[in-house]
C-alpha cells in the first residue's frame, strides 16, 4: 500500500477537547462561533444548580437542576467530574461524552481550571486548551460589562483568574481571546484540532468510571 493510500484509509479517532479558562474570558462565545462556522463536534452541556440567567436557555447553556437532583446524580456516579464553584454544583455528565465518542464525533467539554485538572488525571488522552484574555485588566472590563456579578463576586472571580493563570502546566495549548477578534481564537482552535487529527500516533480516549469526589 502506498503512503498516500495508507494515509487516506486511516481512521481519525474522535477527540475529547477540554476548553478551560477564567470566568468571563469568552469560552461560550468561542464555542458558539465554532458551531456557526460549521465545526462538527458535540458540546457537552454542563449540569449546574446555579440560577438561570435571563439570557440563558435550559439545555443549551446548562442543564439547570435542583441541589437534590444533582446530589442524586452524584450517588449514581453520573459525572466525569464535578465541583462546587462559587457555592453552586457543576458537573460534566459521562453519558453524553461516551455517546458522542462511540459515534466517532469529537467532544468538547467546557470546565473551569480545577475541573480540567481533574479530567487530566482521569483522561490524559484528552486535548487540553486554556483560553486566556490578553490581560487581567481586559478580563475585569469584560466581567464588569457582563453585569451578572456583585462587587464581591467580581473580586473573587478576578482573584481566581490570577491563580488559574498560574496553572498552565497540564494544558497542551494556550489561546488568547482578544476583544473583537473572536474569529482569531476560533481559527487557532481549529488549527489545533487539525494538527491533532494529523498525528502519527493518535490519541485514543478511554473514559474511566471511577467516582471522583472533591
């Protein structure tokens, strides 16, 4: 078999892409633009107990559940990873990931840095991307303009963001999301995915089913 024929016949393994970064950096905007641009992937919808915001939609932005229902799912070992963030539960459902991967579809999971670290320990074959603002000053402007946090909440999020910026060692890639240059960030992530698909030794995602409590 020729090199050309061998390359064309290779099966591209589906990727598990973990997108993380500080609150307010634009993770949702990047993923929405990727979908609009025709990228074929399954975005896992995170489960949370925090109240829904006026501009959010159930099943699109998050699955909004009661604390009782979330804790029931914890008992059923339904999450790949979960955490309490700013006083609310957040969890990544295993079943969605397994369903998409079994169909050969790339999967994107959006989590905070702590969640990314947990997934790294459980699924090291995933691709880890850290989305960052060009500066902390820019991040503060974005959080302030969002008008969804009080002064105290804003201070906590900025402090958390500074700590998160020091936790890059377990990420594979870093992408800067500049204001009004969303397509640049999307193009960089697209290039990362393309490069991963061209690896000679491809990643093979294996989900573990051990329970993780933290």
